C-alpha cells in the first residue's frame, strides 16, 4: 500500500469492518491507486465500487474531493498535519495513521480498540479521544508510539471483546484495571447504554 491508498483505506474504515474494507479496496485500487486516477473516476463510479461500506455516499464524495485537493496540491501526499487534516473526510485519526504508518512520523491514532483499552487499563480516565491520545502520548516514550498503537490494536482485536471478558482472570486487566473501572463496567452491563465511540 502506498501512502495514498493507505489514506483511502483508513478513511473508508469508519463505521465499517476491516474485513469489508479489505474486500472492496482491491477493485477500487485496481481502477485508481493514485489521486489523479481517483479524481478522474468521478464520485459516481467511486460510489459503485465502495457501495458496500457504511456511509458510502458521503465517503465516495469525500474520496473524490480529497483526490482533487491532492492533485491541486501537487499530486502526492506529504507528511504535513495541516495538509492531511484539511483533506475532505480525513480526521485526526486517519491523518495520524498515515503519519505513523506511511511516513514514520510519531503519532498515536486512537481507534475504538485503543480508546476502550486505554480506559480499561487505567492509562487514561478521559472521555474524549483527544484527551486519551494526550494521556497515551505521556504514558509511552515518543519513539515507541507507532509500534505501541499497533500492539494495542492487535492485542485488543485478538483478546479484548467489548463485553464478556473477565477482569479478574485476565493477565492484564487483573492488575491493570482499576476497581472503579471494573465497577463502572459491571454497572454498564446491568444497564446497557450507548457506548462512547471515537470518531474516524
Ligand atoms: S480483561 Fe483482558 S480481555 Fe478484557 S479488556 Fe482487559 S486485557 Fe482485554
């Protein structure tokens, strides 16, 4: 994946499973793997190719608009926070993934797994993505951020379900989760409410 296709794949992943993104991106990138080609496709064709992902109409429009913005700016992505976050449909998390994975710039993208685990593990008590990110950046040395965020995501996907996990016997949460966090989760299970989810 090049920086541009990474950006598109991450932007498409909001409100959609990674599995679905992996299914639809090969056909999309076979037709357009560069901003110029994507812009030439037009929003209708992009929508046809990505229609199975959540919020497809908005994402198709954003992918096309962002491609145009990149073309206008010289045709390539560059490691520039303001430039990346100024692209249509690209939020701080998507820009952070591209900075970290494509350009090796230290960043700590907070996705839904990291948000949940940082709070369960007592690394942050914050309730917003911005503050959780700031707490994690304080908790880990900057040279480890890019590696650490991937480690937490992979661990979370593999071992940490949103529910039906047991704090007391888990090798991490049995010592890392605070009593308050455990009590809060038990209460939340008894009375389900809408989870606080970070944005794309
Ligand atoms: S109890 Fe274990 S499985 Fe559950 S969130 Fe904590 S580390 Fe993950």
